[in-house]
């Protein structure tokens, strides 16, 4: 046979269907060759087309039929959720989405809970809402700026923020500059309806400065010595606590103490050292509570039941429980609260969660709790997956701050904890509390973006990057692969 004819035969046989080739092949001795539909069925079952092994895992023609009772139902949903949670940008989206939802829902509830309070002081019904909205806009700008800042710049801002905060906290105690609100000398008058509480920025200052300090000491392997772990972190924290307690703000001091313990725990403080600092803080808290009749009355209101005395200190705690109890499953409706008409003090600040339960019911309160849980879990993921010690300490400190403050506020509304007078983060009324909290959320977003896998995923979202990457991958394929 000539060469050109043999090559044509080979090309024709390579393009011929598998059924024609098998039909033309001689049958083995003693084995009959099936024909017709039987042959086609055997070919369909036994002959695999090129690339069928790849299609098998994708549910293609060559995929196996799953066995009954395997890979379906709750287990399949769990696997999908786990794969979705393991994606590089999940923490980034969860932190951003949950914080924004909490802030927006907080604005709605501040407007609803503060209308009567504003009318009582001869102000428009939107008075408190307008101030909170302005603070939320400024806080959103701060959050966006913090989210775009590199980690090195955050570390560089640690010392300036600490020094400015200490200066403002000292300035609060100067007569004529500092002012008292609800018995606490922790405010600076800025003019008009605006005031500033520097102690709220002390939480952020301690977190940034403490994280930078511990990260530098870890790089030098000094945290194995208890002196380097405590000094100067604990003395500086006690200095901030002293300045806060000069104004009588016990609630903010508790949150700052929780942040200090969170940093020590993340740094790997030994049990004896941790217990010693905790015991000293507990003794100081007991003395501060025991020497103050107001704080003792708040402690005695835990678990209050029955009709409270208007002259006693448990009026607010009891009516917070009444508001939650009257909400039912889905609440009385937005704006339809009864307790905010003068029965419940501070309905738009410390006890806004009670008004949420009355107007939105159990569904509304559980939604708020779920958003805080998502924010906390995403922050823990950022702190746990990073290799940068500063990111781990700072993210852990921010989550300790937000979660501890949320637990103390909600626990006081539920009657499980004494009333500490701290707002619900990102939710309650108060611009001085909202601004540093939103900056801290932007800090966590920056940390989530700084993860190497997240950086690559964000780069793939830019216009043109994906097409160029696909072209580079296409050049690496063998020339015979289609």
C-alpha cells in the first residue's frame, strides 16, 4: 500500500467512531460479538470519551451515580457552607456587611426610640437622629480610610493616637473645658450640640499601641519574660483607667480592662500572671462599687422582678424587662413602643436593645445578636489566620472590645448583669462611641484585605486582570490539547 494511502487510512481510522472500529475488529475465539442495541449499550457503558475523567467530578456523563443516603440533605448544605466560609474574601464581606447592617438598623432604632425624648426637651423629633446620622457619615469615611490604609501606617499611628487621647483625657478634668453628663466628668464641649468623650478613643488607642508593643517584643522574643509582658503595657493601661475613673465612668473602665485582658491572653500570659492581674482588677472593682451607693444599687438590680419603686434604683432595669416582654415574637411595630414615652430612661442609648425587642420582637433582637455573632466570628478568623503578630493582637483586641461591650449592654438589659452605662456598639446613640468603633471596624477590614489569598482574589476582580491571567494559563497548555 502506498504511503499516502496508509496515512489516509490511519487518519480515517482515528476519526471513525468507536462502534465502527469495534464492529470491524475480529472477535476472540469462543466469544460471540454482540450486535445492534446490545453493542451500543456495551459501548456506552464501557467506552469513555477523552476528558470523561475530568467530567466525572463535575456531574458529567462519566460521573458516578451517588449512593442513596450519601451526599444530600443537611450534610451537603453543611459542606457548601463550609466551602463558602473557607473562601479568601468571606471574612472581608462578613465584617463589612454585618457592621453596615448593624449601623443602619441602629440609625432606624435611634430615630424611633429618641423621638419622644427630643420632644420632651423642645427639640424636633429628628434631633437625636440627625446628630447620629452625621456621626455615622463621618464614621463611614473613617472606616473607608482605615480599610484602605496599609498595616504599617496603622502601626505608625499607634503612638500619636495614644498621646492625643491621653492629652484629651487630662483636658477633661480642667475646669471650664470638661463638662459633666449624667454625673460623669468625661466630656469636652465642642460648641453647639456637639460634645466629645475622649475615653471612647482610649479603647482604640490602647489596642493599637498595645498591639504594636507586643508585636515588637515578640519579634525580639521577649514575651517569654513576665517583666516584658507586663511593662509598660499594664502601667499605661492603669494610667488610662485612672483618668477614666476620675470622671466616674465605671462602664468604660470595665471595657478597657477587658481589652487589657484580651491583649495579655493573646500574648500568651501564664495562668498565674493572668490570674494575678485579674484578681487585682477584681479587688479594685469591688472597692469602687462598695464605696459608691449608686453602683451598689445597680448591682442589687440584677434579676429584678415585680413592680419597681419609682424612688429606687431598679426602675430602669424593670422597665427594660417590661419592654422586652411586651414585644412578643414580632413586636408591636416600628415606632409603636410604649416604654419610650417616659417610662424607660435612656431608651436611645443604654437601653435601645429593649426598645428593639418591644418594637421588633424576638425576631428583631435575634437578628441583632446574629449580626454581632457574625462580626465576632469573622474577626476571630482574621486574628487566627494571620502570620503578622500586630494584626493578630490588634484584631483580637478590637473583637474583645466590641463583643465585651455588646455582652455587657445586652446583659444589663436582660437583667443578667448590673447596669454599667455602656452603649451597644454601632447601634446605640452616641457619636463619640460610634466614630472610634467604625474606625476599628475599618481596621479589621484592612487586616482581612491584607491576607495573601484575599489580595489575590481582590486582584482578580480588577478589570482586565482575569482575561490576562486566562491568556497566560492558555499559553501553558500543550499544543495538541483542545
